[in-house]
C-alpha cells in the first residue's frame, strides 16, 4: 500500500490500517486522523484523543466526558478538538479544556441541524498565515485570526458546509465542500465564491489538496446517488471527474475526511471498505485495499 515512500492511513469502524495491515486501535472506531511533525493524532470512539509519536507507540492522551469529539486540528504546537454542541476544546496539560471564546462566536444562535438536533463542529483547518477555520454543521465557517481570542462568522450558514480545508501554500486561500458546490476564498474568508462547473451534482462532502490540485467529492444529496470524485487542476476553471481506475459512480458519498492527499498521492476511501489511490495526482487510480471495515477517514503520511 506504500507508494513513493508514502504511507496510506485508513481509519475504520474497527481500527487504524496502514500499508494494508492493521496498525493500531483494533476494534475501536477511528473518526479522524491528522499527520503532524510530532506524529499521528486521531479521534477514537467519539471521545478519545489518541497520539502516536512513534510507530506503534500510540495511546489515548485525553478524553471528553460529556461531548462527542468529531474532529481535530494540530497547528503551531496546539491541538484543538471540535465536538458536539458546536464546542471547541484545546489540549492543555493533558486535559481537553473548553475554548470559551468560541462559545461566544457571532451568529451562534442561528446555527442548526436539519433534523432538529444541536449543531456540531464537523471539521477544522489552519492556513500558513495562522488563520483557523472552523466548520460548523450547520453554521457556515467561523474564522479566527488571533489564535481564538475573537471569532468572525463567514459564509452563508445555509450553504451547509461539510468540510473546510486551508491551502498550505497560499495564505488566505481555503476551500469548503458544501451542499452548493465547492466554495473558495482567497482573502481569508472575507468573501467566498462557489463553483459547480464540471460537477454532475453540486452536493459536496469531502475536499483535499495535493501539491498541484484540489479534489472534491460530490453527489446528488445526503443519501448519495451518482457520487464521484472531481479534480480542479491548477489554474482550472472547471472541475473534472476522476475516472481512470475509479467506479463510474460510488455507491455512497465519499464522506468528510474520506479523501486525502499529500504531494502527488491522493487517496479515497468509501463506506464499502475499498481504498483507491492515485500516485500521479489523480490521473489514474488503483484499488489498494478491499473488504476493510467501513472507512471513516484517510490520510497520507
């Protein structure tokens, strides 16, 4: 499963896999993975913050008791966890401490979910300029430029954002997979533009960026239907459907965190337990694992 000295990490309902074999957390649900200079981080069973500083030496370093942990962000030596109830926590001295300033974020009273439950933090990202973007589901993208001291609401909350991603090479640029297509900002989320050009359907769930391209998954809606992966090449105005080696249509949505990239390697994992990898920036694809437990997240290390 290793390609060009990279390792494909796959978080599933029953453990973390790497290079085609179980790596850690057997029989535990891996909800989110992040690869950082200090090792691999993960969210486990919706409550545990897991850290593996060296291969196969991972452990749970902190846990949430009353909220459900959904996602994490490792940036500038800080570890943030996004949770249910639209809460953000920071790892401080071995404990997850609630970020009270986020509880006062503007627009909070308008956040909602279509089914009537409380909103969640679905994804988070940080740009090279230090801007942190927090994706509230459903509540748009909330931004801080001062490390979390103050927050600004951005993007129409009804766009229904499912993942936000900061461009590591271009300060101020970020992408959001939304129910209205791919949203892009080049000014640190002061303004956003939506593109659906080239998409068969505009409901987007996952977004990733390689060194050269942006990849986004799209389908007919929350239940899937004609789900596919699309590529936005450098300088391109239209998204192109990735086809060579991929199914014509995926049977379900390629969900949040289920598309990942690093350098020229791109990975997509589906709910059927199949992992597709491209080592030429999305031009061609191959299946490198099948029959895994349901996939919840992927990453390239």
